[in-house]
C-alpha cells in the first residue's frame, strides 16, 4: 500500500490538471454558445442537439476517437491532448443547457425595464441577464465538474496520467487496494470541487461577495498548483526522458517497468512508463514518436499491423519478415527478442477438459455449440479469432467479452467454459487450466519483441544497446513466474521487474 500511496501526489495532480483545464475550456465554449443560442433562436436546437449527441457517446469511446483523429491531423495523438479534447467536449452539454435555460428564464419585465432606461443590448446582457442567470449557469458548471472528474479516470488508455492509473492497473493485477485508492481519491476530489463550485453558486445567488471571494480564491490556488506542476513537468520532459509504453495486462506492466529500469541502470537516463494503452494506440504512439519503446508480440504485429492472413511454418521466418516490414513501412526497429513466446491459446478447466476428452482445438470443435467462450475486449475482433473459426469451424453457444482479469475469474468460477488465455499467464497453473493444442496451426507465433522508435535509434544508441542486453534473457518459465507473483501474490510489477534484474 505504501508504494501506491507514493504515487498519489502525481496521479492526483495530473487528474486535477485535466479536470480544471477541461472545465475551463467547456465554460469558455458553452457560455458564449448559449448566449448566441438565446439571441438567434434558430441555432438553439442544432447546438443543443450536437452537444447531446456528444454526451451519448460512451466516455471511453469518445476519448479513444480522439486518437485517430489527432493522428490524422499530425498532432499529439496520445497523452494530455486527446484527453483534454474529449473531456472538454463531454463537459459542454450541462453548461450550455443551463446557460440557455438561465438566460431564457430572465423575467421579460426586467429586460423591458433595462431597455426602458436606455441600456444597449450588450449592457443589458452584462448588467442584467447574466447576473440573474448566473446561479443557473453555475449549477451547470457544478454538474459538469463532477462528470469530468469521473470521466477523467478513463484517460489512462489514451496515455494521460490520472487516478485512472490506479483503477486500470489494479483491475489487471487484481490489486484491490489500488482500485479502492483510485476510486476513493477520485470521489474525494469530486466532493472537494463540487463543494467549491457550490460555494460559488450560493454566493452568487445570495450576493455574498465575501463567500464568493473565498470560493474563487480556492479555485485560483488549485489552478496555480496544477499549472505550476504542469510547468515543472514540461521542464523535466526537456531532459530527454525515455518513455516506455505498455498495454493493459499484467505481463506488459512488468515488462515496461523492466525496460525502464534497465535503461536507467545502464544509461542513467530518466524514464517514465505510459501504461494501460490499447494495442493499436501503443503502436501508433511509437510510430509517431510519442513513446520511445515498448514490448509487443510478433503474432500481433504480423496479423494486426501488417495484415497477413497466412502463417509461415517457421517462426523465425515470421520474425524476420516482421523486422524487415516494420523498418520499411514505419521506420520502427525490432531491437531484440526477449526469449519467450506469449501466444493466444484456448484454455479450459482441467476436470471439464478431461471429462470431454479434449486436448486439442480440433477435439473442442464438436463440443463448442454447447459451451460458452470468454475473452478479453479485443480477441473476437482480431484476425486470430477469425482464423480459428475458419480453420476449426468453431461455433460456440455464446461469446462474452470482459476485462482480462475478470476473464480468468470467470473460468475459475465456471461462468464460462473456454477462455482466450495467454500462454505465459501464471494463472493457468494456479487455476488448473488445460491449454488446448493448436493442432492445425491457426494462431501465429507470438515471440515477445522490443520495438524502438526511429528517433531513439538515431539519437540514443546507448539506450538501444541497453535494451539489446535483454535479448534472450527471459524464458517462458521466468515470465510465467513473474506474472504469477503479480497476479497471485499481489506484488508490485515494478518490484517484480527489479527482482528479475537483480537476479541477473
């Protein structure tokens, strides 16, 4: 728990930065748009409809959509920018709607009196309508603030640090303490910010200038703290920090920390890890130079990135073609292979597999119509699944996608009969699962490979040399043991990685 608490200041500050900036931008967009909507009624419905459509998009999907859009515009497609744009869009509707309602609710007699004393339309807006509508507008800001604090936890998969780092990594590594800490800290931040905005709301409604000054002062203090930390972070980023990416499962957390520690030990360079990224997000981030290195798998690159539909019989041929085509198409360097393979594999509970007499996927196929299969979020949309269906004719009774950590829990409890397991996962042995043999070779080889960006290869040969030293040092048994230490024994991935390097 002490290791998790040590991360709290950085995560909380980053979460606050995202929230305050997103709310500020939402207000700057929504209030003028609401004023225009009340001045030109014909734009009111289209503007509110557009904001409403944005609100109906699930928060994680909205943030994820920012990644390809920004990449197409050649802008920073992971990290702070996509998170801020997504959060800002999400916060527009409540402020916009309350601005329209507040201004429309001003008594017509009051507006007529303002015109009667000779006020111009601009003076009437500033001196009469906005002050009267302000309590309603601030109420919208209050709603948007709470929503934004909650949604900011979803920024982790697009590479923005937040309290969501606790939640996503905790779910994957079965670290309940991390998940609870992330939830409690997020709820506490929401309560604090809600209380401050509520103070502004009541001060405006009651015209209490002293209370308003205190509430606004707290906002200034928080904004100053967040801005100061952001500035210091920008200065630190100028010291050639090496950024390592990681996907969203246990093995990736361990390996990203292992790469980061290896680089720091061998070169002294500062490092940071961006974790819980989606598979295509992390590759695109490397491709565009927004991260410097990460561990991927030859089969994933072969099928998902290079879009090959057939698999050579020789795994070394796959590796060589992956190496050549990554360099030719994307300028990405395959630095080394770590020494183990982590392939997708279908697994069943040992007693059930024994009862059905199933040891291969071919033997599973006749039983599949009576069974339920569970997988991680992306497996059913991956080429590997299509290949399994075509080669073996697999047709299950039902398919269920879920969080990878919950997938193992589901098969352990008998909720599903088959899962798309990872061959080096320590939970296979812990849960007494039988991995079925891919007897017709539908799934490509999945050698763990270290990939590096063009910039890193060009500017930091010392870092590349440090990473090459890891080549062939991790076999499947060692990786399975490290995964088990995190998943079963609840050890911190960074500590497990450190222990491996110490043993070497």
